[in-house]
C-alpha cells in the first residue's frame, strides 16, 4: 500500500465561498496541511478574503488577519515582531496574497520584507489576473491572454506584455528558501511547505492557482490543467535554497503547450504562430532552468597539484547578519 505523506489534518473547512474547482482554495488547503495549527495567515483584499470569511463565519482553523492589498509584506513583518515579543517564536507567520496584490500593488512591501530578513513565509497564489474584481489583467497575466481589460476583438489580441518574472525579482533578494508549487502535485507541494516551515528567515512561494471562471474552462479540469502546465514547461517546479536551484519535477521531454492553451477560453484565439511562440518560450525557460541547476551543482573539479581547494562562495542570505524583524 502506498504510504500517505500528506498530513490528514484539515485546517480549511467546508462552507467556504470559493467557486468549484478553485486553485487558490486547493493551495490554501495543502499549505495549512503542511504548516499545521501553529500558524497565522495574513490575507489582503483578493478572492481569498471572500473565500475565507463570509461574515460571521471562517473557513480556516488558524488565525487570519485581513490586511490592505498593498501591505502583506509589512503586515507579516509586524506579525512576526508581535509574535516574538509575546514569546511565540514557534508561530508560523504567513502572507497569502494574489498576483495583483503581490507582483503589482504590494511589490514594495514584499521587497521590504525580504530585504529586512523578516522571518516569515510569503505565498503568492497566481491566478494570473485580478479575479475578485472581475478578471482584470495583472503583470502576472500571460502574454496574449484575454481578460476584461485586454480584450480580443478585431485588432486587439489580449495582453500585449509578457508575464512578470516574480521569482527572478524575489531571488534577487536572496531569500533563505524560494520555490514554485502546484496543487496538481500535492506531494511535492506539501514537502516544500514542510521544508519552508523548518527554515528561519524570509521564504517565498510562487503557487500555480488555476481559476475556472477567469481562465474559462470547466471546473472539473483544474487538476489536469495544472499537470499540463508543469509537464509543458509553462509552470516548472523547482526550489532555490541558499542560492542553489534544484528542479523537483523532471521531464525527459516537455509536452506540447497546445493542449494546455486549447483547454482555456482565454487563449482560444491563439493563431498557430502564437502557439509556436509560447512553445519556444517554454523550451527556453526549461533550458534556462536546466543550465542554472547545472551551474549550482558543478561537477567536482579535479584538484590541481599545489593549488588549494577554492569552494564557491555561498550567496548572501537575507537576515543573516542582524536581528530579524
Ligand atoms: C489599493 C486597492 N486597490 C484596489 C482594490 C480592489 N481590489 C480588491 S480585491 C482586488 C483583486 C486582487 O487581485 P489579486 O491580488 O490577483 O487576487 P485575486 O482576486 O485574483 O484572488 C482588487 C483590485 C483594493 N482593495 N485596494
Ligand atoms: S474567481 Fe477564481 S480564484 Fe476566485 S474564488 Fe472563483 S475560482 Fe477561485
Ligand atoms: Mg489574482
């Protein structure tokens, strides 16, 4: 019999207000399974504030702070300081924000939290648009995608600009741990959460979070779509620890991106040339990850007689030198 590695304890309850097949709801459920009950979550204005708290109820078995959309990074710095002052050093302090609240409106707050070395986990659930207010484009919306503010009609062919690379921005701050996660791979997801839980210092997750109404697909396809995203190289799974990158879901060959794109109404207008462009981007992204992984783990250099071994310097670690806030 297969060994169950995902904790049984549920800290997200039924009766929440998410749509059927909501990726962000799955992400929170798995996140809390990995973190356990000694956790407080700060959530800014987003679908998740609506999902969690239809007044006067809550769908979460942990404390939740409802914060302003631009302030998640600052709010978890404050929560950490308060928890430490109260002698609650073991409390997991978590920010759980959408792509709009992270990559756009809250970017300065995230940067500040990472730079100060705040001992907390920041999770960006990426449903690739402002869903709670009606599917407006964000900087994380993929190039070419339909949204209500990037229409497809006549000459207009969806979002003009490429998706912002949030992981590159975060990694420039040298967090102690950063990873990409996808609820369609629950074992990988929970393993990364448990790993992050054991680390001190600033940590970051970029979570794939499919949204049936916003992406225009049937709600029973969420898990399958997530698998396709990773297998096609649209959303590869990897982790970066102390600057070293490791791919956690390896593919011998990427699946064609076409199946992923055709499954969603927001991409259904793509021409064969546009599909080909996404294909080339996925290939380049995957090759880049493989190269970075190789660079992080170079084969042992043969010792040169008379020359002292010179191990590579580890990257700086945020929050390492001074007290953390
Ligand atoms: C400063 C500010 N601007 C705009 C809003 C309105 N607003 C509330 S939720 C939301 C969407 C947030 O999008 P995202 O962070 O991607 O989360 P999602 O709704 O997709 O879950 C917006 C724009 C707000 N609450 N505060
Ligand atoms: S709109 Fe999308 S992200 Fe928001 S609750 Fe529904 S499925 Fe989830
Ligand atoms: Mg969003």
